[in-house]
C-alpha cells in the first residue's frame, strides 16, 4: 500500500500509527483498566482478596481451557458415532446440550453443595434435585428420540410416495 | 509459513490498516513471525462454518439489550437495601454507586419485579453468553496475540469482560442455591465484580458497535432464518479472523445455532420463573429451592431463614413476649393481646427476596405509623427494628420515613387469616411494600422510632 495512505499526518496521526488505534481508544481502555485497578486496590485489603482473584481468573480458565475443550471433544465423539447421519447427530446434540446446561446452572443443588445453608434458609433438604435433573434429562432424550423417529417415518413415507 | 491475516481493523484500530502493526514494528512483526509449534494446527482445527461476524453479532445484540437490564436491576438491589443507613453491603463503596434516593414503597411489586428480573435474566442469559464466547473463541488462540499496544490493552479489557461476566454468573448462581463454596463475602465480590464488568462491557460495546451494525446488515435476518442446513455456507473471510480458514461442511444451519441458544434460554426460563409466581405454576421451578413449598395451609409458603437457624427459642416467643417501642425518650411495651386489640389492617403484599424469588400473601396486623404515634413520634424520620435473633447480618434493619408511613406497612401478626408460623416470624414481623424480604424483620422484639428533630 502506498505511503500516502498511512494516516500519519499530525500528532494524532503519529499516535494512531504508533499506538495502533485512535486516541479515543487509548482513553477508553485506559479508563476501564484504571477502574478495575482501583477496585482491585480497594479489595486488596480484604482477607479473601486472593480467593476472589482466583475465582475471577479461574472462571476464564475454567471456561476457555476446560469447559470448551470438554464440550468440543464430546461433540467430536458424537460426530464420530453419528458419522454422516447429520439428522441423528442433531437429535443427540440437542438433549445432550440441554442436560449439560441444566447441570451447569443447577449443579449446586444437584451436587448438594451447601446442605446446611440450604436447610437453614429454606427448611428443606437438597435431596430432590439430583433425581429431578436425571428425570428432566431423560425426558429431553426421550422427546428428542420420539421426534427423530417421527421424522424418519415421515421421510421414508415421502420417499415411498415419490418413488 | 502461512501468511497472517490482515490486521484487525475495527473502528478503534483503523490506523493500523496498512499492515496492522503498531510501534515498535520490529517487535510486533518479530512476534508474529515466531509462531510457536502447534499454533498452525490449532488454527486449522477451527472447522465450524457458522463462526463469523454475523452469528457473533446476533448473540452480541441479545446481550447488548439484556445485560444493561441486569446491571441496572443489580444496582437497584443495592439501593433497595438503604445505603443511606449504612445497611447496603458492601458498606464502603466510595463513588461507585447510584445517586442516593429513598427506595419507594409503590408500586408494592417494585422489588419483586426488579430483583426477579435480575436473577431470572441472569440465568436465562447463560446460554447466550456461552454461545457468544463459543463464536469468538478462536481469537483466544490467535497468533500473534497482539500487533500493537492498542491490542494488548484491548485484550486486557477483554479479560475483564469475560472474567467479569463469568464471575458474576458463578457467584450469583451459587448464592441463589445457598452454596457459599467460594469462601468470600458474596456482596463484596458481586458488587465490585459488577463494576469491573460494567466498565469492560461499556468499552467493548463502544469499540465494537460499528462492527456489530455492519455484521447484522451483511446478512438479512429473515433470509438467514429461512436458510436450511444444506444451503448454509461460511461467511466470507473477515478482517477479525472469526471465519474459519478451512471450514468444514455445516451440520447445523445458522437458524439452528440461533435456535439452540434460544431453546436453551427458554428451557432455563421455564425452570426459573416459577420461583416468582404463585399458585400451581410455582412448582415448575423444579431445580431451584423456591419452586418448593415447605408445607401446606395458610403458612405453607417459602421461608427465608428458619426459626431454628435464627436461634430464636420457644420460651422467647410464648406469652411472656413483649414488644418494646421507643421514641423521643418514651418507652412503651405491649404484649400480643394488646397488639391484637389495636386497629388491625389487612394488605396483600409480596414478600420478595434478594435472591429473586417472591410470593404474595395476605398479611394482617398493626400499621407501623400507628405504632409510631403510640411511641409519641407522629412524624418519624426512620425506625430501627430489632429481632429476637442474637446474631446475623439482618438482626436489625432501619426503615426510612416513607416505609414507616405507608398505609400498608405493617407489624404483621397474622397471615392468610391465621397466626404467623414460627418460621414466618411469630409473634410479629414487619412487612413493608416493595422492601427486600431480608429487611422485613421477623420475631420483632423492639422498634425504635427516630423523630425528625432527633436528626
Ligand atoms: C452481568 C452480570 C451481573 C451483574 C452486573 C450483576 C450486578 C449485581 C449488583 C450490582 C448487585 C447488588 C449487589 C449488592 O447489593 O451488594 C447484584 C445483586 C444480586 N445478584 Fe447480580 N449481577 C449479575 C449477574 C447475576 C446472576 C447471573 C445472578 C444469578 C442468577 C445474580 C444474582 C444476584 C443476587 C441473588 C443478588 C442479590 C444479592 C443480595 O442482595 O443478597 N446476579 N447483582
């Protein structure tokens, strides 16, 4: 690209070229980082600050380097099972994702993390959640299975009609 | 060596459109040329033909509309605690708060809606957040990680953005299910986490908004939602490198990808809204504590903190129980029959918990303003209500003037036509319209009315 295309004229232009973005970009991201830094400094006096930081960074690592690889591999395994039967693949994927999503969101109850606090707050135990999750998941797979069979029946009927 | 893609050129980084490198160029270019082993394999392993600016923009637009609601209702929750009485947690937040105002008592369902929205939306957005992150995940493994200082700083703010939302979701979800496994104070973490997230979110929206608009315009929504899987093709290569270099065949259409995330959100909505509804629909919150009723009959609605957990003993609440009213140097003590002999008022009011669940019940008792008059403070500025509980964050709560004076603000003695059950605060509890449940003190022992003159 020709040299004259480079917006390097003037101080703002030099900043752009050197920094890699417009001056307002620098202002904006600096403000965000200063805000976060100010909050972190405030929190640094808390005895549990280390744990908070661990959970903040840990949440990113858990998502990007644990959850994502796990669900991507699970999907790869499903694709290997289904091979080129894409419809079957999707009728497996949907209930599997539903099951995983419910577990992800409601795992504290399902795994009974916090029996005593739960009981103190509500007067109830956490026992029912595991069974309910299993039943809900089974229902998702069942519904999906039925829908798949229906669809296959329809498809084969159409095929025999057009034959 | 594969040629690296053109540098990112969103509106904020337009200056680097030439080759994408800022100063010192030798450093950034050198970094780009030193590709660690495995980077190329990872880059080729992104095969989904759906990833691209359009899908990212669709998920992004949903978050752009919904997350501000979550942020605002969260900050309103803090305001509802009454920070002017130092009873919102964390107490010391400097200038990081909404401007001070008195939390209103009308409409009486105000807090039911704001906090219900906060928690329900927070849960329902989980699949959208996951879908959005899935759509941009290849960027995490990009090489070079940055081509200029601008990109280094922006990626740092993205760490705050992603860490922030995941942190808020994780702490919120654990809190409403009563598992405090994180081992730090929820209020402090969730409140300050919210500000870190909000800052990063605002910046991200400002930087990416033009991109979002372009991406949405690039493929008409209607046409895209009519395209079946067989006709689904990858988007053209984009400057951000979201589109896979070697995309595989589509196993799901874009309509399917949007539907999958929408379906997940719907599933969570169906399993969550029940905790804010009364009647048989409550049971639909199958996996949440507040989909369950602790019993049957007039007192069979959800309890927050049992009498056993509060450590209130039966001998404290028998016939020897007395209510102490203080105000302007005067002290009045009343037993339960005396309270029942006063003018009784009945109001159907929701009890709305900070954890997002709520239930409307019919309460009967003495108006707080009548008790204030009895204590000799006809024009109260505030009232401090104390419980028989010995410990706990909510042993006492201060009510503002409007909360004492509302005609439906009660010291309730009965609910749904019968005496309060011990778990619901027998002998007497406070119920104030639109006040968070934790401040509707149970097992009341004393009310201290402060007049305007007392300052
Ligand atoms: C973008 C994400 C979120 C933001 C910015 C946010 C922000 C806030 C803020 C500012 C508060 C007030 C905190 C205080 O009073 O100290 C709050 C309270 C709360 N949030 Fe969130 N929140 C988010 C997501 C969630 C999610 C996903 C959930 C759970 C499903 C959740 C559950 C709660 C609960 C239960 C409270 C009440 C805490 C209490 O007062 O006891 N939040 N939120």
